[in-house]
C-alpha cells in the first residue's frame, strides 16, 4: 500500500467519523494499529541490535501506552 492510498484511507475514515458512522472509529483504530505494527517492524529491521531486546508487540504496546 502506497503512502498516498494510506493517507486517502485515513481521510475517508475521518470523514466517516465526522458523519457519525458507528463503525468508523473502530476501523480507524484498527487501521492505525496496523500502521504502527508496520512501522515497528520496519524499525526493528533497520536496527537489528534492538531486535534482540525488543519484539514488535513490545514496541507497539509502549507506543499505545504513551498516548
């Protein structure tokens, strides 16, 4: 999925959320968590020294708890 289509999907979900569509909020959360998982995997791939200390779900959990 390209950055443009990802941004386009987020924009559509935000419009749906503004229109009070019941499923839009949960879909936005799922989409955001998927994106964070991908970014976490990419970070671990780019920094192999971290991978021995952290797993993708550890990084994702820390990001979620920080908010």
